[in-house]
C-alpha cells in the first residue's frame, strides 16, 4: 500500500476509534452515576404513555442501558431521575407508547407525573416477560 494511502487508512482507523469511544464512555459513566450526570446535563426523561396500558410486551426493558423501567399492574413506567434519554427504548415499543418528555401528546401529559410517582413505588424490571393475557 503506498504511504499516502496507508496514512489515510491509519487516520480513518483513529477517528473511528475516537467516535466509538465518544459514544461508549458516556454510557458507561451514566450506568454508574445516572442521577448525578442527569443533573449535570439537565437531561429530561422519556415517558411511557397510554398505549402501554394492558400491553406490556416489555421489549423496551431489555435495551435500557440504565435499567430504569418499573413494572406496574397494567403498564410500565420510566423513572425520570434515572432515564438518560438515550432513546434506545422508543424504537423497540411495538405500540409507540414511549415519548420524550417534551413530545408527549397533549392528551397524555398526565403520564409525565404518573411515571415519576409510579416508578418510585414499583419494582424495577430488567428482563422481557410474557405479555399480559389481554395483550
Ligand atoms: S414495549 Fe411499549 S407497550 Fe411494551 S411494555 Fe414497553 S412501553 Fe409498554
Ligand atoms: S430513553 Fe429509554 S432506554 Fe434510554 S435510558 Fe431512558 S428509558 Fe432507558
């Protein structure tokens, strides 16, 4: 390989590594200190809304890097102090129940407070479960 080409190849490798590091390190830090870093970066939360009621396929919980889903009787909730806004769960939800706090549809705004209240008194869920019988 000519020297110029080798230089470009080596440069590409270095920048690919830097990009990877930039993505991976913050997630590792968030996993250790989600509450502190949420405060530092003033992160908002993602919210589980009405379409999750009676559904609970739980596809969302397995992709969450900080394990901030909590299991209620009829739906799941996201703990707003723990969510790092990575958006990984949004695409996993088959019924489009998860929204960024800023984008929750008007009719479902109540779910913002409900997620905070219910997550605080529910049990964390980290593994996929069978859906409810009526799902
Ligand atoms: S994938 Fe969607 S509907 Fe299923 S439990 Fe998660 S938020 Fe609820
Ligand atoms: S956006 Fe979803 S996957 Fe990411 S931290 Fe919040 S709840 Fe977990």
